[in-house]
C-alpha cells in the first residue's frame, strides 16, 4: 500500500536477493527486527507461568552438579596456577549454564568443535577430574601427551574435537561435518562454540555463509559474555549483537538468556531439530557474563568495576538453578556441602596423582607430526635421544618417561629418505595427455573409487578456470562437486570438517597466489591437527593450487609459494613436472593419510609433452610421495629443480653438453618430505650441486637443500653449492624473462661451478 513502492511482479528482482518491489525514493535500512531475549526462568529461579520443565528433576540435578563441579574445579586449578604448579588457566565462572544446558540438549553422536570456555560441556560428555588434572599438568596420561596448553581438552571418542588457541578457526570447520551429515541424511549436527570476540573474526562470518549456502546441519553457539579480554562488546560492533547477523545469511537465529539453564536447553534442542529437519544451520546467541578474568594473565579490575561483577554474580546460573531445585524440594544445604566437598576431593586427589606422573617419552615430541616419522624426524629423534644422555645436567631427565634409562632401540634404516612402501609400478595402456587432462583423469579416478570423495572450490563445478575439473559435476553430481563462495580460509576450514567426518576433501585454490587468506587454517589447523589430537587428524585433505610463472601473470598470478608452507611441520608438499607425474602423484596425494598441498605449474597445463612424461596410464596408479626422479644421469654436476623449472634445467644441460659437461638432473617432485638420499648420492658422484627454483632466493626451499647437502657431502664437494632462483623482489610483469631462473642463468652457474 506504500505509494513509494511498485510491485515487481511476484519474483525477486535480481538473483541472490529477496527484493520484490521497486522504490522511487532512496531507502536505507539501518536495523532489522528486534531480537527478544528468550527466557523461561527469572533470575530468582522461578519458571514463567505455564512453562513446564523440559527434562526430569533428576536430569536437572545432574546438570546442577556438573555446573558446581565446573566452578569447584575452576577455583582449585586457578589456585594451582597462582601457586606456580601449572603455567596457565582460564575459568568458566558465570557461564556454566550456557555450556551444560546446551550440551544436555545435544545427542552423544553430535560433533562438537569447542573454543576454550566450555568445561561444563566437557563434563557433560564425560571428562573426568583425572583427565582434567592430567591435561593441565601435561603428563604422559594427557590425551594430547602434553603437547597443548592448559584447558585444551579433547575427547575424540566422545565426538568432541580438540580446543584450539586460535580464535574462530573451529567455526568454518564445523559446517564441513554438518554438510556431511546432511548428505548422509543423518540425525546428527555439527556444533561450533565460540565467544563474542571470536565472532568478529572473518572465519566466523565466512562460516555462517558457507553453512547457509551448503545447508549444513550446524549449530553456531555464541557465548556473548560481554568481553573479549578487555574489549567490551560495544567496542566490538555497532549492530545488533551476534544473533542479528544470522538473518543476513538466511540463518534461523535466536537470542537466549544464557544464564537460564532451561531456556538454553529448550533453545538448543529446538535449534537441533530445525537443523536436522530443515537441513539448515542455526545461530544461537547465549547472553551471559564472564565473572572471572579472561585468563590468569589478565586483571579485569583494570577495565571493569567490582560493582559490575558483583551484580552479575548474583544473576549467575548456579544460584538461579539452585533456587529452583530447593523450591522443588530436591536440594538443600547438606547436599550442597556434600557435593562441593566431593568435587574438591576429586580434583585435589586427581591433581596430586597427576603430579606424580612422568611426562611422555621423548619420541612423542616427534610422533604424530605425520602418520609415521619421516626420515628427518627419525634423524632428529635419534640424535636427540643420544644428545640428552651426553648432557643430562642440562635437561629434566627424571621428569620424562625413559630418559633415566638407556637409549631406546632404534632402526637406522628409518633415517633413509626412500619411501618405505612403494606403490605398484604403473601398467596398462597409456594415452598422450596434457597436464590438465591428466589431473582431470586423476580426479575422475579418485571420485569413482571412493564415494566419499568431494571436490569443491571456486568455480570447480563448471570445470574450473583451467578446466581441470571438467565433467566431474555431470558424472558425480552436485553433492560431491561444488562451487564454493569466494573465501579461501573457509574452503580450507570446510575441508577440515569434511575430513573429520570421514570424507576425502579435494579443495581447489584458484591460484596459489590467493592461498594466503587460508594460511591460518592450513598452518595452524590442518598441519597441527594430528599432532595436537594424537592421531585424530584430518589427513584426508588435498589442496590443489596452480602456481609458478605463466608468461603474463605478474605478481598475483605467478608466485611459487611452496617455501612458505615447507617451514610448517605436518604438511606434505608436491609439485609435478608433467602429465604422467601429475596424475600419479595427485592420486597418491588424495589417498595419503596426511594433508597434502599439491601445487600445479600452470604454464605446463596445456603444453604438449613428447617424452615419456606425456604418456599417461589410462588406469589407476600412484607415484610415491617423497621420492625424487633422476631424469638424466651425469658425472660432472648435479642440477635440482621441480615443477616447470625442470625444463629449464634440461635446456641448460643441453647447452652444457656442448661444452663437454655432463649434468645429472633430479626432479625433486616432493618438497616435503624431500628425497635427501637421492640428492646426496648424486652429489657424492658429481662433486657439484646447483639448486634452482622460481621462488625468491632468500629463505627459498633451496636454502634447506644446500644446508643439508653441505652437512652430508662437505668432503665430496669440488665447488661451492650454488643457487639459481627468483630474485628477492616481487614477481614483475614486464621483467619476467629476467626474473625466472632461465636456462641461460643455470648454464652460467654450471660454467662457474666447473671453473672453480
């Protein structure tokens, strides 16, 4: 009826919006509808008129006992930190109902991605006083073997992932698992807990978007406790809190009194029903208050008044729920005293026993970085076991299991870099393929063999900007081949959730240059997942990314980024030189139990390969990750490269041959773990080494190769090791021919080495 609006005809006026009317005046909307706070029990512990308790009194007593235990455990461990018996702690005071009430409304098979202030949820899922003490002490019985900071609990057997220190990184992971449950038609949800501060991270907003787009069965539970350390909520945002963001993504959202146990339970249970039945994410904002300091490193008196804290203490969930239970005649002072005494005794006893325990063996420092110890980790572990026994006065020998005894049995053969298990040699008919066709063939093969393999990324459904995923959508359907919103960090996070849910995730970053928004997810989450969870990893992840120079890409379409990730333990890194290698290595990467970054030199995508690299087996085959390929044998100098750089080495070697110089060419193929034995054997033969790569020289992976080979081959060297690399500038558009390590630059290095 508004004369300023003209009806548009019954359908949205544009794709992706819900506008149905034209307006002849500028219309700026500043606020949406008000979010009332859902509450069923007042601060005095009285249910609203007509409200029935949604669970039994026995269950209500159990929840109360867990809230009290959470408070008692917090008080004791806070004291232990003040006494210097643990290094760090953070409490849950005032937020017990948000944690316990939501956990009680979930089912045991629901996957939970915690932040770090959900002790009540952990207790509800069965975390014991012993496990709490062992984790905070970091002893050998800690589930994570002492690798994590205090309060970083995990209960993988109870479907609770490990706490991560990085704010909000768990939020985009949850939709990956939630999507898996949707596809399976499972009566399960994936639940991400986070705080109001974490809600300001880009991970949080991208997670909401991904979950909404994919219809992931995911609950986003935000504990809005008023502060992110000292930053109050009014300094975090100017809009209507966290719940107000949900409708912008089309997500059902609710704001709840987080100190009302009954309201939290009812809202969470209904949210779970909506998520499963409607196949949608749901956002809950639980309004509560952080009574304690942020952590033991914080002093909240410097930024908020004691009166404010005292007022909220009276509104806390424990006194409120106790008042209700007392009114029902199921609780009294005697039971309260007995509960608190028992809880105190449980945690004190567990802590005292935990202090007597040793820390895990030294080998566990290195274990779980990968599924198995790679050659370099074997080398470092074996050297460290011997070293500490030579310098026992410098180490806490009596605190770690086994250090007070002899050196443990070691297998020297495990220090060899040759892969311990080799796949069968490729066989069967071959076809001439480009690298694009070979990658496409690998993706088809992997998806046909495993119905839980999922391909996703920007534009992959129509084939990808380089057409590597062409035809996958038609063959395997939209649930397994998906375009993603343009957000690299969420792509990587989503892959984690899929992997944890038992799927194989193949994620595409459109260009390696654009992988950096995902750096946090890759380096702080994917790489560390197995280590912090103790074998509970997210290994079924392959991240593909086109890389290296292309002739016209400039600084944002030409980078070689492998060295950024090679510095991070836990990631395998592969870069093929041709179609045959691309298919075999990609299939090996997809099936590898550890996460793999698969970098594809895009200049090679459509190049015609006339040598054996272009002959690609039609069937299924793998090439070993971690094994270098000696492409050309020689006697005078060793040349090493990977990816597109290998062809420049071949041209340089051809030039050198005219000078009477015999070059041995090694394609490293795998950056991590790299085949040091193959390089060492070659250098011992030739006495000379030139390492080349497109990435800048300083801190490029070539520096690691040079350092290791001079350590092993110093007495065999006839000349200094040289590097021929990209310059220490950004990748220049106009000067690309001068930037890349050309055949001419490599040839000049060969001549310098031979004339030394």
